């Protein structure tokens, strides 16, 4: 007969897992700024992607020669590899301020800058050529993507595209198939602590669930299967009215600090029980340009002493039990949404994977550090789980690659608006949502 | 800065290598044979006419064949843009990206007293 008191034998133990931190490529402590411009990062990107695409060209179109843009001859069918540039009429330009017809430009900027007249241009170090034909749709591509094109130069001086080759999904390390038990990684983003829309009770409910203070044995059993928590950006929101450019009065300084203090208290509770990663987002106190550097540990005096607490870069890459995770706080996908179109956000996510580049629009329209010798956003190994934070709604897709890669794509919704966190099962890459509501209906 | 009549002789004092002017592809015999894989183009873009920077004439036209080699290295498109990086960093990047840059350049940059930056560094 089971007793009704709390039995010490019945205290649930949290499952353990191995964790590897893989963010070295996104850290910029060792980089030195010597006045370089963005041509260096574009060169590194083009060189690395071109070497890859050249290796695919013989299997793709065996009989065609490969040449540079300057080596194009009229009527000669060939393959060229270069970086795409999308010329967009509506893209905001810093010179618009000086244009004479100021009254023509609308005061309200559109959210998406696409226009039917947008056209694509291919560029490599020798030159650029305008692209024609209907094989390459300007609505899908953005500036910064490196592709191989099959076609020929027309008499008008354009390159008529017949076929396109993208890099495709990168190779994937086989994931271990012998995990016997269900272990979950919890993904959440957009806590927005300090904003008017965030509900502290909702987040407290989540924290209580994770730490096993909520529910009956079955609930607690589910919570004990959570081995890792990732917070993907926009954890705080500062009151914008305080940012007037004037020095802050001391009472304003303490109001400014409130959201971070509250976040630290919550993180402290989580870190005491489970390993937690926090990534910076657009509204967090971190640098603006990608890759965003980890939030300073001084911001979290309560949580930082725990070795389960980790402040990470954005984008963030890590392994849990040899399952590779890669994710961002959403800036890369949001920027793609401004300059291209798709039926769903997951299409953008899938495209970045097929282009093997996390943020192709960086540095064109997305802030980026001017690396000289590498492009850290190139995706070299296919992750098993690829997540994007701060999206409007939850969505997921299982993507199958041509070489047997299997990736779970996840759009994590903003927690402050939806109360939804996403749990990914390491055993079979399935994911489900956990939603928290504090409405009393 | 206008030159007065008595300064005109000093103005023309320097002699250019190419009296005929313009771009020519002649190679003086003293130049070392560059190895095949360097793929230099032998363009004359590395021999600028008197550079005028900051309002004064740049008369430092005296550069030797080592600087000439380094300038050819700077101009080589295959190794990427040369501005914003020291020559040694650019050489090392080329090495890391598998482009096999000539080891002669590395030796020059590390052992001898040569310009570490490309010609336009700080001017553009």
C-alpha cells in the first residue's frame, strides 16, 4: 500500500546529459579591427562557398565548363559561381535624405521592401553580370547568397539563367540512435521581462514547472526529463522612454535595472536545477552586430556562480548527448522576411540551411562584424535541431536531406505573447509545446 | 599647391621608368622570375605616377624589386582585397584558405625591412 506522505525514495532525479559548447567561432575577442571593410568577409564567403560549388559542378552538369564572370562569352554555355546581389527599388538608402524629390518618398516605410522590378546580379572578384531568365526568382533570393548558375550570356549583355545549384544541406554527423529514454531540451524566447505585455506569473509558472515544483508525480516526472534549457533572446525589454540621450537620474537608473534583476532571480531558480543557456537578442544589452557576444556575467550576480548557467553568443551552437543544436534569436530570419517572401517562416529557415549560411543578408542589411579571414555564419555541419527565436507563432518541420540528413526546424514563439515553450525530445527529434496561461476563465 | 617657374626643374627631377608613359608590359631583366603558381598578371598598376596625397607631392618613388614583388602580391585578385589587412595577414589568410601563396612573400615580410601594409592603406 503506498503511503500518502512524501517518500524520500520517490524524489525524482533529473536525467543527466553531456553538453558541449561550440560557440568559439562566434566569439570576437580575438579579432582586431584594423579599419577593414566588408569586402574581406564577402571574399572569404565567396572563396569557401565557391570551392564547395566547384566540387559539385562536375556531377551536376558534367559537360559544361566553369568560368569567371569576366570570362563569359556570348552564346557560350557555362557555369558561373558568384555572390548574388538583389537590386531593390524600395530598399531604404542612406542617400534618400539628399534626393530632390523628398515629397515622393512615403513617410511610412513598408515592412517588406520587395517590388516586382527587383532584379538579381551575380558578382565575383572579376566583375558582375545582370541575371535574366525565369529560373532564378528574385522573390526567393537575397543579397549575399552564393550559388552556381548554368546559362549563357545573351547579346544584351545579360546572363540568361537556365539552372541554379545551391550548396544544399551540409553533411550531418549521424545522431546516436541508442538513446533509451526520453530526454528533453526546452527552448523558449521572447520573455520580454520589463515590457507591458509580459506576465511575471506566467514565467514563474514555467520556472516552477522546470524545477519540479508543480503538479503531481506524473508532471514532475515529465519535468525531470528536461535536461537543458535554452533562452533564445529578447529576455528583457527596457523602458524606451528613459533613453532620451540625457544622463539618467539615479531613480531612473534603478528602474532601468529592474528587468535584469528580475531575470536574474528567475535564472537563479532555473540554474539551481538544470543547465541553462541564455542568448542575447535584439532588445538585450549586448552588441547590435551579429554575432552578438554573450551577455556579461556581471548582469547576473545571482546566477553566474552556478556552473549550470551559461551566457552564450547569438547564433548559438551546442551538442547535447551528441545531438547538434544550432539556433539564433531571430534577427536573421526577420531580415530575410523583409527582403524576400515565402509561404511560411520555416521556408526561410529551410533556405538558410540549403544555402549553408545562417545570415546571408549580413553585412548588407543585417549588422555584422567585419571578419577578415573567415565567415562564421557558414554552416559546415548540418545540425539535428535548428531553432529560431522570437517568432510570431510556433511552427516546426522535419527536413530530410538528399544524403539522409534529418533536421528538425523550429520556430519558437515569443513567450510574453503566447506563453508557449518548445520541448524537443532527444531520442526521436520530436517536439511539442508546453503552454502556460494565467487567465481565469 | 602651384609650382612657380623656379620650382619647375625640381618638379621634373624624378625620372620615371617608362619615358614613353602609359601602361606597358615590359619586364626589366633584373626582376626575379616569379614561380608559376603565383599567377601574377604583371600589370603596371603598381607603378603609380607621382601620388598626390594630402595636398603634397608624394615623391617616394624609390622602391626596389622586393617592394615590386609585394605590390604584385597585393594586386593579385586571387588572394582577395588587399585593403584593411597587413600583407602578412593576407598571406596567412591565403595559406589557410588553401591558395598556396608563394613562400617568398612570407620570407620577405618576416625577415626583411619592407612595408607591412599595402600601398593604399590609410589613403583610401
